[in-house]
């Protein structure tokens, strides 16, 4: 009986260690998800900036064309 109890205790300790490991991996996955979300927001901001620069370039081009037509 004593041998069975020792084996059960060892299995419990092993299960506890695996649970702690799983918790650590979950926290790591959560951190990576937050990092990915931040990178996505950064990419969206860069796309908006590129769009704004494109619109600015189009506006300048159109302005130059209008100036040429007036003179």
C-alpha cells in the first residue's frame, strides 16, 4: 500500500509540474498574441500614412496641372 501511495504522490507532483508548464505556455501565448496585435495596429497605421502620402502626391500633381492650365 505504501508503494502505491508513493507512486500516486509522484504522479501528482508530475501532474502539478505539467500544469505549471501549461500555465507558463499559456501566458507566453497570450504575450505573443498581444505582440501580434500591436504589430497589426502598427502596420495599419503605416498603411494609413502611406495612403495619406499618396493622396498628398495626387493633390500636388493635380495642383500642378491646374496651374499649368491657368498659365
